């Protein structure tokens, strides 16, 4: 409870007498993120579109930029009398881009300043439900906005060599709103039953955790039952500072994976301060986490904590650089308030209290080029000894990871065909610690890439939208990893203490029991109505020493992100 008191104290400290308009955030898995990527890359020199590397994104900021681009497009349309090709060349938007912009504005209408007539439904239900196309219930008055929607996800599938059907059964509700332009709020609650592929079930048993969620129960022997609830409130302390407090997930980076903070784990309690002024974007994230545990009845679980800072600067209109640092720590009977300082160098604070904790530093970059490409990457440093790096002898304490990636929109001049490639490499023992508390994990899951450490990963993604309501996604992940062998620790599992390492030298990526994995997925989706999708998916997985897992499924989802078995 101490962290809760602490973050509230900090929030009150930043809470002035005058509060500016707040915002909620676009949830993970939303179709809006593909559009945002495209707009940022295609505009290139529009500095305002260089969004923070912290996700989720602010609805207010996204709508502001979408409206700006939409207005520029309409102005171009009025000024040009030439062919449609000339218009497209000037605006740099395809017809499907324009359709998606309209959809984005409709889904975030509380921040739209222009006409909203096109958002209205032709036929509402009892003049109460679906008065607008996206929202089951919408209230929009001067001092109050509320949007309520169902969350439904029904999926049925089959896996080769498995007599049991695969399924997902999700029912819930999501809502968001704002009060008097001062307080924003959002909440999602859903009840779930899931039987995933065999490798999903094996992962649950290995880590005692269902990927992406928290507390769970067994269901029908080989399936799982879990309730998921997330929510937060927001306010602005000044024109430039946003405050968010709640229970949810965050993501840091521009890639498919993140070496800093990924969203493939369970939600957590957090306080986030976002400061954006001039060319700077400064993010502070304070988190309450769970160390590794085995649940044995209704007992209070232990707690640990993390503090993260990230400073971004637009060094050019097309190039951004971020500096990152984080510390994870746990105490039995007290809390280190040094880490609540939003402007202190965390590595210094960690050293000042005796260096007992897990500290990381790193940098992140992104560069847009030729209105077609984006190049991005991350470098994470856990610890190293320069003399040992020079010797290239595989010293165990040289712990770091890096990511390199690129995006290519309208590839090969094919409209709305987008490509992405990415490579992630993390050395052995990265994210691990000498105790079981301060490792870089939460609720029996990784805080960064779900593979942990001691791996090389390659990712290729194809996204194609041939028509406004059709979406095709192909994704292939190949990785090799060195696992523990014969009871010896080779540094792949952050839950294992690095003091139990097999040896000091000769620790290279892939050391240990080397395994290879290819995971390929193909998805075709059709949007029946706003945020209501019909999906068909085929997945192929080949893993060293295990039978191939080939599966297909058909899904019906409404206001829900697709479940992705991507490991």
C-alpha cells in the first residue's frame, strides 16, 4: 500500500488549482496504430507527428494531427484541378488513408473540432443506443462525455495432432469519458475462457502465468479461465504536462517488440507523468509489480517496484532520439522515495542507496526518410566491463541487447502495402539479478521481449489493406535461443539468479541447449461495422524437438484486439 500512498502524494503535489483539458488513450491492438505509423512516415517533416515512443498514444494528440492532415488534404483538393494522380502526389494520401482517417476521427469524436454529422447512425435503437456509428451508448454534453461499448471475442479453431478444439470466449464492457474537461477516465472489464495451441499451454505451465494476463484458473483441464480488468484516470497539470494513474500496460519503442518495456505481460499499477514542450518529450513511469510467485490459496502476494525515465528530443524534423533508464527494486518493510524524484538520474540514486537494485540504461532512435521509410532501433545496457568486451571472451557480466528495424509504406508503389523487418538480440543474463526480486519481470512474465534473454530474433511483417474494410496481415518470427541444460543456468531465463551461472566465460548468444523456432501467422479480416471484425487465421510453428503446431481459427471480435500467439 505504500506505493499507492506515494504516487497519490506525488499526484497531489503536481495538481494545481487550474486544470486543463485531459485526454484518454487509444488502447493497445487498435487499428489506429497502423494508420498513425503511415501518417508519420508519409508526412516525414511534420514534427508534431513524431509521437512519443511511449504507447498508448493520447486520443487528443492523435485527433489533432489527423484533423490537420485531413484539412490539408481538403485544401489541396480545392486548389488542384488536375488528375487524381496529381492530387495523390501532393497530399501523399491514398483513398484508403482518407477512409481510415475518417474512421479514426469517428472513433475518437470527443476531440474532433469539425463537423460530426457523418458520425451519426442512420438508424439508432430506441433513440438511445448507437446514435453514433462506433458507440453503443454515447453521451456528449458540455461538461460530460461518456462512451460505452461491448467487448466480445468468440474464436474457434483446430490444431494438428490435438483432438480438442481451440477457443476463446470473451464477454465484457469498455467505457471512457471525461468530466467538465478536467478529469478523464477509462475502464475495460472482461471475462475470458481460452484454450490456445499446445505451445501456449506449455508456456503457461512453465511460467505459471497466462501470457498477457494475471490471475487465472484451470478450465476444462487444458483451458484457462481469467477475468481481466484495466482502468485509469487522467488530468493535466499544465498545458504541457499530462498525468495518468491507473492499472494497465505501457509499451516503449517503435518496433514489434521492445527491449525496454513490452505489453505482452500482465497489467500493473502505475503513475505516468508526460511532459511535452518545445522539442522535448519527457516521460516518467512509476510501477508497482509482482515478483515471481507460486499461488497457494488466498494469500497476499509480495510487491516490488520500478521507476523509468525517458527523454526524447526531435534532433531534426525527421529524426528523433530517446534516452532511457530504469530501476527495479523491492524492500521488505520500506520504500525508497529517492526513485520517485522525476528528474534525478536513476543510476545515481541506485548507487547512492548501495547499488542493491536492477538498473538499465539505453537509447532509442527513429528516422523517417523519403516519405516511404522509417528506420528505428534500441540499445539496452544492463552492465558491462569494457576490457572484457574488447577481449570478446563471452564474459557473463557483459549484458546488453539491441534492436534494429525498418518500415516501408506503400511498398513497391503498391498502395497500402506496408512492410516491416526487425532484429532483436539480447545477451545471456540480461534482465536477471542476484536475487529473485529485482529481476526485470512482473507477475511471472517478462517486462521486455517475451523470449527473455540469450536469443537472436528476426521478424518480418506484411500488412495490406486492398479495400477500406479488408485487412491482410502476415507475420513470420524466427529465433534461436540458448536454454538451460542439465540443470545449468545459461542465462535465458531472467527468473534464474545470475549467481547460479554455469561459467564466467564462453557465454554467447545461443550458448547452452540451443533451440530454433519459426512462427508464421496469416490473418485475413473484414470489418462488418465499426470495430466489429470477422477474422480468419492460419498459424504454423516449428520448434526444435517438438511436433509442429499447425492451426487455423475463425474469430468474431467486437472492440477487442486480436489474440496473437507470437513466441
